[in-house]
């Protein structure tokens, strides 16, 4: 089965092009069975070239026998000496009959062709010799010799018989008749025409042979391509078939037969409708709508899951129009592929993607929790220090014992308080002591208030960190909100502040407030934390003293905003740049290759894009995310 054959059959009866002078199915064509009946079985079964040669041979023998009979009946009786001509005619007739016998006896045209050409040439020469007429040399009958001999025996033997006749006409006959040399022009013209006829016949048959050779090669190539196509279609598991414009089946591969047996319980039959009687009405309606669209010149593709299948399957069906040379749709080709496994894989992939997103959220939560613990731990250290200082200050305070002694002293001298204050040495020192005690109390109060303020600041920091963690750690499914980029960047930096300060990494902010985006808060924060974490690891591994992370925010268009996290760390090798965002790829010794891949997935869900740039190892790296800008006006 081939596409060419499909289109030819789908277009109706093949139209044979008519060439000028050729009438397929005419009188000449009706003679071929008659000629084949005169040939032996071996020649009829021979290749086309040998069969054509045999047909010409029996046709020439038959015509020459009729010419020989006509010669004996109409010409010989009117000659002065009929006996020589009767002998020539009888010998030629026997020779032609013998050629028939040889043809059937040997089953080959070669020897019979030699005998025919010899009888034809010999009879012509003998007749001319006996007539002793110069005009006989130019008889039109002599042109049969180069034509028949070249076709039956080839150019070389054809030239031999042509030269015999040419030499007879140009030299032997004039010499025999004793003609003057000045009158030999007609004879030389006859010889020239004979040789020209031989040359033209050679060219004609050479062109024919080349055409036949080209045709044979084309047919061989066509058969080879048809064999390959047939093998491909028969061995494929996909359903392949073709139908005509009326929906009748033209050709089908075994896969369609298996589907037919499963759905309809029988084999498909060419010439019958693709969906015969008994086909479910819903399927017929679907096919009618599809066929109308295809006959209008459209290509239709859809998925179907027939309910009559023993095993549930999903088929991807493509129906394509077949057009003729005029552009008219004359049929359809149908291709069906079983995509059940692919659908199952897509479903599994979707589930894996959801699991990966959930895992990435948990990983982001772990990153946030780590930052929260660092910040809260640092704040708790400050609280602990402040509380200990306040405890030590209160424990070693001299205000309370001094006030107790002063109160005791005043209590013992209540009756003579004025004399005590005026005359007693202890009483005279008491006001100075109280003033000093008041100053000490003020200083301790101020120090305690400072520690309380530090304690309150630390507690406020803990409260803000926990509040921020609660705000960012909520689980939500694609909650898109309008965010201030700078605020989210500051939150990310606060979560990473302790880790950055511990290894001496400086942070430079190159952005201004007022840029808003409409994204999922958690996904963007997760991406920023991954960028900062990668930059921190790169700077730690570089070992340089001037560790620096630069964060830039800039508009790249009216609809896109770019956030770039730049570090001067170890950089990225060129061969690794294209694999950074693939799952499982990492350059860290203890890395898992999870962070950037999940970041890329999260960015794709937000209609954002991630990229990375680096000039090479030791040159630092720049991680970039481009986000859609919020449709609302940004504040100034």
C-alpha cells in the first residue's frame, strides 16, 4: 500500500494521458493479442523488450509472407522470364516459414531474426539482379531492411545488412548494368538514404533504450519505496488507512484490522464504508463532523477513547485531506496513535510536579525557619545579657542598704532630730550622704532603663521576625498579590542577616522604593532566599576578604521588572552555565541540586524567567529573575 496508489484510487479511475498519434485501446492495441498468439510461451513470458521484439518479428514475417504472395501473383506473371522470380519467391517463403519454425523451436527471437533479415536482404538483391533495372535499387521496399534489422538485431548486424543493400544500389547494380558514372547520382542517393535510415533508426532505438532504462530505474526505485512504505505501515502499531470522498475504505494496515476486530468484531473490507452498519451513533456523528471539515480542506486532529475497546485506551487521531492535481479533495488519510501510556506519564508527571512544588515550599519553609531561628537566637542572647545585667545591678546595688542605714539612724534620733542634725557629726553628714545616695539611685535607674529599652528592642525584634515568618510561611495555592519588591527584599535580607554577618559578607542595595509586582509572595521569597544562599556559599568558598552581595532592581520594559543578585565569589564555569537550573545538578560537595530547579519551576508558574551570567571561574556570578509588573500605578 502506498500513498500514490491511495491517491490514484481515491481520485477514481486513473486517466491515461493521450499522446499525439497514440490511441490506447484502438485498432493497433487490438492486434497485440493476435500477435501474442503467434508467439511461443517462452517469448510471451520474456521481459518487455524481448516480447516487443518477438511481436515485431511475427508481424514482419506475416507481412513479408503476404508481400511474397502478392509478388508471385501480381508481378511474376507479367515478366518475360517468370521462373527465376518464382524461385526467389518460393525460397523467401520457405525462409520466412522456417523462421516461424525456428522461433517456436528455440523459443528465442535471435536466430529467427537472422533468418528473416537474410531472406529479406537476399530476396531483394536477387530480385534486383534478375530485373536488371536501375530503378529497382531505389525501390521503397529497401527501407524495410535497415528498420527491421536494427530493431531485431541491433546496430552492428543492422549495419551489415544495410551496407549490403547500399553497396548493391550504389556500386554493384550500376556496374552490372554498365551505367555511365555521371548517371550514378540516384544510386548514391539511395545508398545515402539507406545509411541515413540506419543511423536514424539507431538513434531512435538508442533513445528508446535510454528511456526504457530510466523507466526501469524509476520503477525499481518506486517498487523499493513502495516496499519500504508497505513494510513500515504494516509493521507499525499506529492505525493507518485511507478512504475516498464518500467515506469508503480504500486501504488499511493490520493495526486497523486489529482495532476493527476489537470494536466491530470483523475485518475491514475495502470498498465498504469505514464505519459500517452497527457502528455506535455517537461515533458516526463524530465522524460525519470530522469528514465534513476534512473535505473542506482542513486537517483535523483529536483524541478519542472508544468505549467498546476491551482495554481502555486513548487514541490520538489525525485526519488529513488528499487532493488531486486540480486541488480538489478526493479522499482522506487517517492516522491513529495509542497515547495511553503518554497520558498516564503526563498524569504522573503532573503529580510529581505538584509533589515537587510542595517539597520546594517545605524547603523554603526550612530556609525561612533557619533564618528565624538565627535571628530569634541572636535576639534572645541580647535579652539574656540584658536580664543578667539588670539582675547583677540590682543584686550589687548600694542604694537599698544605704537607705536602710539612713532610715535606722533617723529612727533612733527622732526626739532630738534637730540637735542630731546640727551637733552630731553623723547627723551633719547625713544630707551629703542622702544626696550621694540620690545620685547613685539616678545612675542605676538610668542604667536599668537602658537595659529595659534594649530588652524591649530585642523583644520587638523577636516579635517582628516571628510575625514575618508567619506571614511568609502560610501555605496557599497560587495566591497572587500585589507586592512591594523592596519590602520583600528587605525581609529576605533580614532572614539571612545572621548568616551573612557571621561570615563577614557585606550587602549593597541598589534600588528605590515604589516598584510593585503581582506574584505569589512565598514563591518569590523562596527564589530570593535561594539566590542569597547560593551567593553566600560562593563567597565563603572564594575565601576573599571583600565579600560583597549587590542587589539591583530595575525596569527592563513597561511590563517587566528585573531583580539581580550579584556576588564577587567563585563564579560559574562556562560548561556548567547551561545546566544550573536542571534537576539534580549542583557544584557543592554537599548539595542536592534542588534549590535552583525548584526556583525555575516556581518562576515558570509566575510567568517569570530565571537566568544566570558569569564571566567564568573566580569572576563572580549574577542571578536574575524577571517578573511581570503590577498593572496598578507604583507609588513614588
